[in-house]
C-alpha cells in the first residue's frame, strides 16, 4: 500500500494538477458564473469537492458534472458537517491556534468521506480523524512546502515578466493563482486517494459473516 510522504504530495500534486487542468479550470469558471444562483450554488460547491474524490480515483470528469443533481442530495448532511467542523476548529483556535490547525487537518477528509462513502457527519469526522492519525505532520508540511514553492515560483516569474510589461505581469499573476488553486485541489485529491485506499484495505480484511 502506498505510503503518504511529503515528497509524494509535492510530486503527485503537480502531475495530477497538470493532468486535470482543463477539467478543474472549467469547473471553477462554471462555479464562479453560477455562484449567485440560490440552491444551485450549494450543489455546485459540493460538486467541486466531489471533483477531488473523482480525481483521487484517477478519473477525469467533465466540468459540467458540477451541475449533477446527485450533489444536492446530501445538502443537509453537508451543512451539518460544515457546522460541526467550524465549531470544533474555532474552539481549537481559541486554545492558542495550534489545536485548531491540528483539528482542521484531522477532520480535513470528512467532506470527501461524506460525498464518497455516504457517511453521516459524525461518522465522517471520526473516520477522517482515524485516517489522518500519525499523518498530520506529513499532510501539513507537504501542503505548506508545496504552497511556498508555488508562490516563490510565481513571484519570480511575475518579477521577470514585469520588466517587460506590467499588463502581461498581471495576466501571469492571474494565471498563476489559478494554477496554484488547481494544484492544491490536486494535492487534496492525492492525499484523499492514498488515505481512502487504507480505508478500503481495512474493509477487505474484515472477516465475512
């Protein structure tokens, strides 16, 4: 079974992001264009997270899938889960910030588990905490290093381009921020993909009745 490592997060996030660039960008654009439409916007928001699940399984989906009505089916559970997570993370932040960061990482897979495994909010939180046990530091550092590397690269590129044209530099900045968003979504997909395989492996080892 593949182990979650910092180098694995960085390397695979970039490759997965490039592979799914068109799908993710298209979905994000459609989400932005329809975010003002009540009810529909909840489904498309859940669907963006659902894309992470789909990508984690190696699939490349159509951007128009964010309008699939199946993502509105778990609307109540989604809001309940987000409420639980916000309360827990905010409570943790009150205790000098670090506990809140730990809780956000520990519960970070809960939304994907709700969408992918149809778990209820409490089951999803408990399972996310179990799957991330002993891996929180890896997840934190992997994401942190990836973000720092991406922003440094973008800063250098924009700095060089700005010597040629300020307008082109602004365009590069916008494209760069979009690319960072894509790669971070890919990072979430890679992390969930590795952790969910552990869940599937455990279920396969359960004795049949």
